[in-house]
C-alpha cells in the first residue's frame, strides 16, 4: 500500500498560491480580451475611420501579461519591493516575448531560503491545471538537481504526490537523454528536469546534447525524406533549427538550404511543445553582475518558446523578474520554520583548535537538552555541527591552511569524538552519500566541508556552523548561514537553546561579523531578521515583562470553541467532530453543463489555458480511441472527498447524466480535465457547506459552544507576564516622533515582534481614547478559533474597549490581513466564522454564562472582529452601541 506523506502548507505558502490564482485568473481574462480584440479586428464590420484605433487597441491587448499585471496593481494585489530609500514600490512590469514572437507570461515567487520554494513550485503546477502536457523544471546545480530528482521519483514523497494529484496519477519523469513521444505528452504530465546551463547553449559543452540531432524524438517531426513536410513545419514554426543553422550538424542533414531538414533535437521539441517552465533558484540564472550574461540567459529561456515561466527565488533580479509574491524572513519566523536567534560567538586571540573545541562543547550541551526534550515531547533531535575548513583536496594538506583531515583528526584524536560521528562532504569526497541524517539510527554529529553545502543541502538537525579559517570567515558566514537555520519539524521547541542556531569563529571583529551575518540573511532572502543576530559577549537577555499597574491582578479569560462529550466539554476537533459526521450520501451527481456551445468551449480553453489549443483540437478529432476512466476523476477529487467509494459513486452518476443528455464518449474524454476540475470546484463548495451545516446544527443544539466555562482548564487564560529574549539593540515601539505608547497592556513591546501592518495597527489603536488597553497575541502560542474547516484561525490582537468611564467594557479580537487577500475564500471563511462565533458568544452572555471581572468590576462583554479595512473597522467598533 502506498504510504501517504502529508506536507501541510504554511499560511504564507497558501497566501502565495492564492495570489498566483488571482494572477492566473487575471491572465485568463486579459487573454480572452486579446482574442476578442483580434477577432473584432479581423471582422468586416469595422468602419474605415475606426480601423487605426481598433488596430492600436488590438496591438495593446496582445501584451495580455502586461494588462493582467496592471489590473492586479489596481486592486492592490502586487507586493511592494523596497527601493534604495527603503520605500515599498511595485516595480513596472517586464514584458518578454518567446522566440516565436508570442507574449510570454513570467512571474516570480520571492521566497527565502528554507521557505519551501520547491513545494510552492509543485503546488503551482497543480494550480496551473495542466492535467497533461510538458513541464520543464530548471535547477542551478548538481546538488539541487539530485535532491529534486530523488524527491520527484519517490512516489511516497509529498512533491511527487502533489504532481500525481495535478495529473490524475499520470506523471512521467524525464531527464535530458530520455526518449519522448507525442503520445507521452498527450497521455501524461511529463516533467523534465534539466540543469540551468542546459538551457543556454554557450555555457557548457556537456549540455549541447539538447541541441544535437537524435532519433529519440522522431514522432514530433516529419519523416526524414519528406522535404515538403519539413518545409511546411518550418513555415509554421520558423524559429526551429535546421541543418543550415548548425555547422556541427550530421552530414546526412546537409542539403540545399531551402530544403534543409529540421533537426530532431530536444531543443526543437521543446520549442514545439511550448513548455511550462519552472525556474528554480532563478537568481542563479539572472543574478550575475555581468548584465550581458543575464540578458543572454533571458534570451536562452525565451528561445524555448515557453507558454509560462514561474521563477522561484530568494533574491530575484529587479528589471528581469516580475515579483508576484514577496515573503519575508519574518513570515518564516512566525511559522516556526527557522531557528532564531542566531548566536555568533567569536574567540579573540585564539585559533581554530580552540574554536573547534568550543563547538564540540556547545554541541554536546545541545544534545543533552535534545535528549531531555525527547523524554517529554517525543520529538527526536540530534544536533549537528557543520565545520567549514579551507582545504578538502587530496593533495592540499600543507599544514598552513586548515584541511578537512586536520579537523577530523582533531575531533577524533584530541577531542575524543567517535570516528563514525564525523563525515566529510566535498566535491571529491562525499561521505554523506546514502545516509539519512534525520534517522534516529544515524551516528553523524559533525560534517566537515568547504563549499559543498553552500546550496541544495537541507538538514534541520544542523545547529552550529564553525568557521576554522579566519581569513575566509566573513565570506563563509554569509554563504553558509542558511544551512543551520531550518527548524526541525518546522515547529519550535520553546527551549531557547534548541530554538537558536550558532556560529563559532575566531579573531573576527564582532560588529563586522554581525553585519556579515545580516548580509548573509539578506542574500538568503531572509529579510527583517537583523534584530535576531547576536554577537559574542552580547548574550540575549531573558526578561520578564509584566502588565501595567492596574491590570497586574486582573484575570482575563478568552473562550475556546468546545464540543460536548457526555456531560463534559473538550476542544472541538475538526476530523472527529465535523468531517466524520458529514452524511456523504447527501452528495449526489453534479448537474451537467453544456459542453457543446462555443462559448462554453472557450471557457474550457481559458480554464486550461496553459494547454495548447492544438492539443485540444487534436483530442476533439482523435479521442474516440480512448477510454474514460473513473479512477482518473477519483484521484483528482481526493483533496475534496476523502472516501474514494463516494467519489466514484458521484463521478459515475454525473457521467451517467451527461450520457443521458446525449453527450458521447468522445466529448466526455476530450473534456475530462475540465470536468474533473469543475467537479472538484462544485463538490468542494458542497462539502464546505455540509461541514458548515454540521457546525451550525451542533451549535444550535448545544453540542458546540463558544463561551467561558466554570472549568478554567477549558478556557484560554491570558498571561500576566511575558518572558522575552532580547538583544541590547532591541528597540521599544514608540510613535513616529518618539512618544511612548500609552495603552499597551504590558509595560513594553518591541519593534522586532511586529511586521509593518501590525505596527501601523498597534500605533493607531494606541491613539484611540476609547481603548483601555491592547495586546498583540503571540503568534500561535495557544489561542485559536476552530470552525468548520480544518485550518485554525489565529487572532493577532486583543483590545479592551470602553467609550466612557462609566460605560461597559468589552474585549475585541482583531485579525490583521493584507488588503490583497480581501475577498478570497480563506478571508471570507474567517469573516463568516468570526461573525458566527460572535453571535454565539453574545447569546451565551445573555444567558449569564460569560462574565469576566474587569479592573473597575464592570462586566466585560466580548466581541469578535475581523480586520479588513482596519481604520474604518476600528472606528465603527468604537462607535457601535451594544
């Protein structure tokens, strides 16, 4: 049985995909408008005096990616990118054309190192709704190539499973020398992995193979002796390479130039297929200081005639990339993806041996802490130290520069480390090959390297980076910091030592070293984390911050969403209390839609707009030979209907309704991709509605409650003190002119804990006279709202509102969201849930079940609010009577 591995999307990842969906929708609309403009221009009904104007409009509409981008700009979907003056500006759209002269949509997801770029890439393939076709996945290095290939070919890996869901279980993986046929493209989602140099003819002779004539792609080209068909194909695709274009072509292709045969090369196949290109680590392709080299790579990608390019990058190149999503380092911190703070320890007047000994001592302490943690939390962590040396080559050990074998000997012979715990990773010597570093049975505690781990290596157990050559330490800490920052299991331990990462070096200027680490963070796309870098002698101080006078002894409880179990109550569990109680038999067939109308066919083409229309037309003509498979639909509905029996039942009934209306098998097969997506969309809405109905019925029947309980353990009690870990540079939040905060519940709050939107919101609250106090609830530290969807809702702020000294008080919860998320499904759900819970709470309060003692002994009422247009919302909340 296939083991299913779950990789749950983080909030910022889901938001990135939501933004991609909005872009694809805007792209679809702009493309349709361009087609309509072209059709109108070709008609006979345009008066002569309007021809020039119509032609200009049609010409503008041709660049539909630019129009889509500008439409998103108008709706505040696009992210701001800091300029030299640290102002957030949305860069102008960069338009590109393929070698065939077609507009080429290209966007970039800017995600820091460790933020799950590959996961977003495969999820993006699913959101592109390709079904079948061709995806060209480009990677920059051999290490990343191997890592990606291993994940894609492992059918139990989440990346592969997402691709399988995207294709209905029809993935075909390819490398550059693999045979490829037209039938493969028509029947599978073909994903070819290539190294970046392979796309640029001038960079590496090894990869010139993709331009080489080959018999492995014969089905895409006319037979060799049919010169007329070759000419016809050249006229249709004039950018295809022929023998006359290539002086290295094989002799059999040497013909009269006008009769030149088209080369049967992978390069020409790609140009014909117009692949969807995923450009991983795009800054490696476009990030050279040599402008001409960057331009050359852009042209190389354009030559492939891609229908769509998605760039994944931590530091994309402005002026080349259209940055659609901008994820900061703070987003990873909030999702517990990375270890912070970064503790940099420098040993002055020392040497590499002392630094290595200190590294071992610290690593041993971390392992003891990890063992104690495992006893209580049952989570296995084995801290690893990455040792950076200056030499690894076989004949480079000279007694001057620190060599890998010098470090190995010191660890084993002088420091008593067992030999099996020490491994070397270099271009010549890979002792990590075949080793699962995450396994509890793995002995490795030390990895010695120079440059082999700079990229494409991921081990969350790596906690320490020791730099044993002080002459290159500045560069090394910039390049390698990302290798020790990933948090095991993407979940904080709440133990300072195990939630931190460490850099050990010697004879470095601390201030300069800290700046180098900050540069390294920026180079990894981990923006906003500069305050979390500590230098030697600057220990992070654990400070206990209490509430302000007048609130120190006040008990403040928040209600949880509870479910009844017998005579007692417990927290609501989505799978147990909502999903498992849905009556799946209520889900019947999805009503047929008219597949015969041209307008409907245009909608189908728009929905799967990344498939070539020629492929669709070919299926219309040749699909009678294919069989419609229920399993195809069931696999694609797996995200919506967990029970495959019910999925099969619904699919069979739905297809039966189409057949009853006279729709033949040809049409059903041809449109199966769209139909499966249409079914998923409709059924998802139905399941969501059923889950909501279950939730509301249980709420009405008293099986679900949202109020405070006499059993205090069921409530969430707000802390009376906060323990924060601060650096001396950490700045308390103040108003723009330096005025201190007035209404914050706790004595101090610090800038580093807030993003820009949260800072603006907090400062606005602090100026409102009706706000008695406010507090930012620590992200995901215990308080959440559970509704009829699996995802929990984590409020950001709580505030106490009192409009006058004798009036009643109430608590308000606020969730802050960027404006670009307004109107999406997730936001709409949160609004509905919060409104529902607010009503339930107020009803409970009326029955006397919900009282909290306030400082002046008045009763605090509770109201839930969702932050949308937040200034207006706050003002309305303050003005509201209750």
